[in-house]
């Protein structure tokens, strides 16, 4: 493999990692607060549609992004209502959210745009453009380092940078702020948090708000940055891969980045290897195997063979104040 | 205020789910109205589509067959306090078992194919849940997460197989060769002509048998007692000398087996071959069916017919009201799952209050309490 291919593979990895990373961090806030969230996929999908629809109508990507966040937060609040206020089953609520997103996006898309569930492609200004770093063209000529700067770091859209910036921010919020301490505590022992006079529901709603915002950004990335326009079921399981990555990262922000980078790389590899036999053994690895690899790896991890993944203790359990 | 009294059984089992169903339908109505269509017309079309004629009823029962199996899969596990969310993957992979039986015994008689296909599909479905079951039992990995992962692994596996080893000669897409002759399950149209071209077939009887089997298993066997006991208190069963890990594996295998039989209805009953996504998310509908049916066979039967009717009626919507797309079914199903499954807490407290005030026995106790305080 030539160096150019390596760089383009890595650039593809960054692009494919972005929505996974945003989704994974979104799940991290929710699950660290003690709320299981298998509805990441649905929130992303709703975000993707809202971004595309509003971006198309206003020709303004930022308004699209805002709409995506709003739509995704709305779904997160439905999940919150079910799992915090009504003490319902969080898994089932997540399943319902995913179904709802699947159906609602297409129903509304057909009613609005009559394109079989898609939106039209984005008009100029409706899509996040690549950001070219200063002197990218000149520096690209420098051997080895040049392409890294010119083709890998430069030329991504702003949401890619936001996603990777969200990692240190999340780390700081989680481990260096009062909110983060409380968030971690409420996922482990809500009673203790409650006893300290801090509202458990309030904290959990706050966490879900962040989850919604991050999923919204991930959704907008799909339809107004990576692609142009919404397509039916366009998130294609990214929410579940993000969930797998979250477990793989043992609910920690920095490992979350590495886990999603790994899964993003596998995705890039799978696209490149499509039907190409490997040079040495002359046998094409089925792409489906690589597609399934994130899930397989997560199961292996869950099995406890490569370290143990133990989630927040209070995860999935609704908190009851009285008694 | 004193602690709330639990609802009377009939209200808990029938009234509350029906109220939640009504709520889901009302919200769905708002969605239909929001896209500029008449909700009343939509509900009329749906009811007529699902029950209006023989073909509609046939389709309703055909979908219900799927949902009975996937509902049982969830319910059996739920009795033991386990959540098998992977019914979809188990049913999908079990397509291999159903296909194998249909292919191997294509020259015999469907009376032989049916039990063999049922066994094969159940075995493959059970096999697909074995690893998650083992991991839950022995390593404590959360079965919800592992079965979700196995849904995706199964899906990838099936797409690989249907594009490679299992791909039929001369087929266009990702599908197996067609099952022919005796390998196919006779449609009930042969006995009840009114069903017309509806694919409802003899696997409906397997579904009804499965309901009975589940009832006997859960309430009339020693194993069923142990599993319900484990669902209530896993520590107690362990101290009673029952191996919980063995129980977990066995129960999940049974659950996966039930889910697997779905494939018989799909592969041999309707599609006549193994195609991608044979389940049409029936595995997830099973969660709602089990919830609404309160994990009881009779409830599951009724809930499965309800969801069958929703699916069939929703499919009809797109023909009579072209502005309403077929995905409206998903919206309705999602709302039913949401309200009956996750948002029961919305109506329950209010309903409990209503029963506290108006329920006959409650009023009696309230009166006696009041008289007791006034007399003393």
C-alpha cells in the first residue's frame, strides 16, 4: 500500500468515526447518569432528517444543525419522560424510539417532499463545507508530514473537529467539574446523590439533554456534512455501533474515541476491501465479516476475556424516592 | 396519602393496556392529521383492511403467526426475569433451518416437513442465542446487550450466506433457491377459500400449539415453577439448590427456539425461499406483544392478532390513502410499544386513584375506616 492510500484510508476513518464518536459520547452521558439508551440510532436518524429538511428549506446549514439538535433532544426527552418520570422500562422505550424514528422520518419526508422518504440534495450553503487549513496546499508537498497536514487534518468539515473536540471536553466535564462528579455518582448510587440534596431526575434530564444535542449533531453530520440530503434509514446501524463502542470503551471518554476510531477504521477498511482479494492468501475476506467485527469484538469484551466491561451500577433502574 | 392499592386484576390485565392502546392510537391520529389526512378515515381503512374481508383476515392471521412466536420468545424469558431482545436475529438465522427442512424433504409430504422444519428452525434459533445465554449465565454479560450484538452479527452472516454459499442458482438478488412442492406449507386458503391469496398457512396451528405448550411449561411443570421463582428472586432459587446458570441457558434456548419457528411461517409459508430480512422486525414487535399480553399465552394470542391487524391495516393505508406512506405502521407500532411498554406509569397512578374512589371493595374499606374513626 502506498503512502497516499494510507492517508486516504485514515482520512476516511476520521470521516466515518465522527458520527460514531458523537453517538458514543452521547450514550456516555446518558448511561453514566444511569439511563440505558439503545435509542441512539433513532435520535441520530431524527436529527439527520431535521437537519436535511431545515437546511434544504432555509439553505442554512446552521439552522439545520439547530433543528437536528432540537428534534433529537425532543426524542431524548420522550425517553426521559418514560424512564425518569414514569419509571418505565428503558430498553423498551429505546426500542420504541428507534421504531418511531424509522417510521416518522419517512412518513414526514414523503408528506413534505414526495421523494419516497428522501429529501432533495442540499442547496448551496445547506451543507458543511470542508475547512482548508492555512497553507495546506504548500505544506502538502513536504514528504511524510505534508500529506498528514494537507489531506488528513485539513479538509474535514467542522463537525469532524467538533466531534474530536468533544472528547477532551467530555473528559473535563466528567472528571473535573461538579456536574461530572454528580453525574457519575447518580449512575452508580442515586440514593447517595439524593441524600446529598441533589435532584436525581434533574441530573438525569440534564444528561439526556446533552445526549440529545450530541445525537443531533451526529444526525446533522449524516445528512448535511458527510452526505447531501436525507435518505431513508441513512444512519444504518451507526447508533448501535456507537453503543457497542461505548461498552468497548467501558463508558470512558478517551477510550470511547479510540474504540470509535477502531470501528471507524474497520468501516473504512470494509469499503476499501469490497471484493478485493488479500494479496498474500489470495482470499477475499467477506465484507460482512468486517461489518460484524465491532459487534463480535464487543461480545468478546463482554465475555470478560479482554478485561471486564462493567457498566454504571444503577444503569437501567428507575429511581424511586420514597420507601 | 396512604400507599396506593394495586389495581384489580382485570383492570391491570385488560383495562390499562386498552387505555394505553387508545392513547397510542390518538397520538397516531395526530400524526396522520399533521400530514393533512383524516385520522378517522385512516382508522376506518385500517379496520376494514384488517378485518373487512377474508383476505384481510388471512393477512392479519399470517402476521399474527409471526408475532405469536416472537411474543412467546420474549414472554418465556421474561418469566425468568430475562430479556431476550434478540428474537429478530434468532428468527432470521433460523431461516437456515426452515430452508434446510423444506429443501431436504421437498419430495415427501408437508405433514412431515412441518414438524421437521419446526424442529430445525427452533434448533437453529436456539443455537443463535446459545452464546449470549452462556455469557449471561457464566460470565454475567448482560444478555440484552449481547443479543442486540447478535442481531447484527446474524444479519451480517445471513447477507454473506445469501450472497455466497446459500445463493440459489440463477437468482437475481440475495436469496436462496426456491422451495417447491411438499416443502411448502399449505396455505389455509385450501381449507377456507375466503382467505384468497393471503399467505396464512398451517404454521398458524404450530403457533397455537406453542401457546398451549408455553402455558403448560410455565404454569404446570416443575421447571416452569423454578423459572418463575427465579424471575421473582434469583437468590432464593440458588439457595433452594437450583443451578441458576443452567436455568438461564435452558430458558434462553427455549426462548430462542420459539423465535426461530417464526422462520417456518416466513420461509416455507410465505416467501417460498430464504431472503434477506425475512422477519420484518417481527422480533421487536414480539416485545410489545409479550408486554401487552402480560406474558400470558391468551394475552399473547390477542396482542399478536392486534399487532397483526395493525400491520395489515397499516399496509392497506397506502393503497386507499396514498399520502400516508407504509411507514405509518412503524409509527403506530412504535407508539403502542411506547405507551403500553415504557409509559405505563403515565396512566397507572391516575387509574389507581379512580379505583380507590370508585371501586366497590375500595369504597367498602374506605367506609369502614371512616365509620371506625367516627365511632371511636
